[in-house]
C-alpha cells in the first residue's frame, strides 16, 4: 500500500473518530436535558442503552438496541427528544437511529417526519437441534396466526412491536410477563399466538404452550378430582414460553389462581417467558389475587386499540388477497367504514359476502355488502340462545347449569340465576315469559325482579367488572 493511500485512510479514520467524539459530546448534552424530565428507571431502560456514533452536518446518529425501544421512545419521548436536540444542536438538528436488531432484516425506512431508521442485517444462526421431548410437545398453537399476516396499525403498533421483541428473545427482554389487553376481536389471540409460532420457527426445541385461562382452570379442576395437582403444576413448570389467553377468566377462582401464581413465579425465576392476554389492564382485573396483579407489573402491559379506517381497509385487502378475491374499492370502503370496532366482524362480513355470492350465485355488489353489514348488526343482538347464556354464566361461576333452573335459594346460585336472566333479556328475543320458563318455570314477575336486582347492583365496581366479563364471553360466542 503506498503512502498517499495510507495517509488518506488515516485522515478518514481521524475524521470519523472526531465525529464520534463530537457525537458523544452532543448526546451528553441531550441526555442531560432528558434526564431532568423523566424518572430514573425510565431513563435507565430507554436512554442508557443508546450509543451515539456519529455527528456531522447537524445530524446526530445513535445506535439503539431494538425495534421495540425505538417504537417506545418514538411514542413516549418524541417531543422531549426534539426539545433536547433543539437545545443542544439548534433548529437544523436531525436524529438518525440505527437499530441493531439481530433478526430483523428490513431495508432502510423513513419513519415520522425527520427520524430516519436503519436496520442492520445480522441474522442469527438458528438452532436446529430438536429435542425429542419438545418434538412431541403439543403446543396448541394455530399456525395461521403469524406476524406476517398481522396488519400493523396505529392501534396495535406498540403491542406488535413488544410481541415481536419477545418473539426474538423469549425470556431475554424486560417484557416478562408480556401482558396484552384490549377489547374483543382486536387481535390479542392472533398476536400472542404469533409470538409462539415465531419462537418455534426460530428454535424448534423450545417448548411453547398456548392455552386459555378457561382451559387452564378446567384442567386444574380436573386434576383435583384425579388427585394429580402435582403433575399438573410440574407439567406447566417445564414450559419455556407459556402463553395464556383471556386471563380475566381467572377472576374469583382462588384455587386456580393460587396455582397459577406459583407456576408464574417459578417460570419467571427460571427466565422463561410468560405472555398473557386480557380484556382489561392488570389494575382493573378485580377479583384477581393482588399478588398476581403486582407480578404483572414486573413486565410490560400494552394495549390494543380498535383499528383506524386505514388499518381496517388494509386488513380487508389482505383478506381478499388470501381468498384470491378482487372486490372493488367502493365496497371495501363501505365495509370498513361501517364495521369499526371488531376485526373478527370485519372478516366475518367478508366471508358472508363471499358465501352469499358463491352459494346464491349473486354478484358482489355494493347492495349485497350493505345487506350483509346490516345483518351483522342485527346478528350482534340475536344470535345467542337462552341455553347458551345459561351455559356461559354457569361456567363463569363454576356452578352446575342445573342450579340456574333449580329452586335453591343459596345466595351464589340466586345471583348467577339473576345475572343469566338479565343477559337473556338483553341478548335474546325471548319474552319475559319464555325466559321464566327456561329458568325452572318461574313466572314473568320473577324475571323482572331479577333484572332489576342486577341493574341495581350495576353501581358497584366489582359487580360491573363481573358483568362486563360475562358480557364479553357472550359477545364472543354470539
Ligand atoms: P381477540 O383475541 O382480541 O378477541 P383475535 O386475535 O381473535 O381477537 O382476532 C380476531 C380476528 O381478527 C382473527 O381472525 C385475527 O386473525 C384477525 N385480526 C385481528 N387483528 C388483526 C390484524 N392486525 N391484522 C390481520 N388480522 C387481524
Ligand atoms: Mg382472543
């Protein structure tokens, strides 16, 4: 190598070194300001891991550990960072993030107004070894739920990013447990199962187990009967990634939650990943053991909000694509403007349109779409029967269904019976007389009295939460 070349190289090295020094100086100024505005723990979690790497032309480049940190900072600290940059660099300041993400491989993308994000491509070597035990381990995951077919939107962005971070490093992030909450049909089950599927894709040897709180409870009750509670617990303690859906179902089930509490602790201690979903945030899970709720705060709880119009359109288009279907944009827009709160209904609508069109040989027109949207709104109210409501309510309170129809006046049965009647009135077309007949031949005045009792109790927080949980169950099954 000749001398000139060497000199040029040294010169460039020196420039880049001075850029790094400069970057450190500027970043130090910035974090001084940031530090003054946020709590110590937040600072440690989100800002300490950031490394300044370059500063030139008013542009500061920093390296950030993963996508999730970036998204979190973007959502929560954007304004603060802008302020810090303005103060330390001036109004031409720009910030470039480099995301050092081991698995992701995305081309450079521009996000937000002035923030530029790069992702390094460092695919991790995937473990190929299959442990025999794990190979026969039944995961109960549905493979159709993946990150690829989960459409990203404003309402689910953070939850998705957290789930993605966990999927790439189960047990290895501070998001343990990862607690995802939100209303019915917004993608909780999809997302938490996507984590399970992704973990297995990266490493087949991982024991991933998906279950619902309801199933967990049934199995536990069953193990009591069979005298095998020890086996039950030790089975769950062997799992690497435990995914439990709809944990609001645990409310008021003391023995089951106690067992879950111990399983939770032991998995957490071993650095195993726990992922939970619920229809409400941890703090609103009344009827659940306080100790357990405080454990949920160890990790990260993040919500999913109803999708905005754009996301709804994107979801419908994706669905059409998977059906190999072309529907004109006017119809897509009509459906997504009229079904707004529930992605399951959005999909259901499309399936129904498709079914009608193919079974009855109808063309897919705007009129047909309108008809189906209207029928979905009506179905919402009337698709459930008295029997189904009785089943849901008795399962919720863990009492035999017969007790709803019996004459017994034991308080716990009376209350369950009243609640069941209340929902029959609310969600079915049945008259008071018919409802009474279904509840052991009571007359209509008893039904009225029951409904009134429930309505009166609807001022107590704890009771509201029970009613809401049951209502969600009814809505899901209708
Ligand atoms: P939840 O568990 O919150 O009630 P689900 O996960 O069962 O909701 O979602 C309902 C339906 O909507 C599922 O078929 C799911 O695949 C679909 N879905 C939800 N969110 C999305 C999304 N962001 N992109 C694509 N499909 C979605
Ligand atoms: Mg669900």
